């Protein structure tokens, strides 16, 4: 995903990483996970002054997370084609686990 100077406000890499990692932590299959995600965003000190992210609805966060997961899966599929050795399942059980590892490296 390309991040750069955008006219208007859009999501940035730090926000995207937080969303996917927190979605993984909360449990992607939970019934009200996006309401919980919204609460986590609002309470995160990292986004204390990020009014754009804090003002997103649960439905908007769900759309963004779905977009991110689709992009991650597409990227993994491309890597799978290039490598041709290991299955996508063996390499990354879910797209969220991959970003969870990135989160641990950056310590969000």
C-alpha cells in the first residue's frame, strides 16, 4: 500500500498496523470485534490526537480491515507464486499473524 502526501486525511501505515494487529488480538471471528476495535482505538495513547482515526465508526474500521486483509492475502499469493515451494498456509497461517509479528518488531 502506498503512503505519501495525500490531499485530505487518509489512513497511514502506523494506523493500519495497529488495526490489523489489534483485530488479531481481539479475535477476528468475534461477533462485536469491530465495536471493540473502535474502543481500543479510542483508548490507545498512540492515537491520542488522531481525530481522524478516533472518529471512525465500527463499519468504517471493518471496511478498512477487510481492505488490508485482502491486500495482505494478495501479496502473500504473489510471494507464493514466486517461491513455489512452501504453501501459503505454512508460511503465514493468517494475514493478521504476519502483521502481529511486525507489531512486535515495532512495539506499537
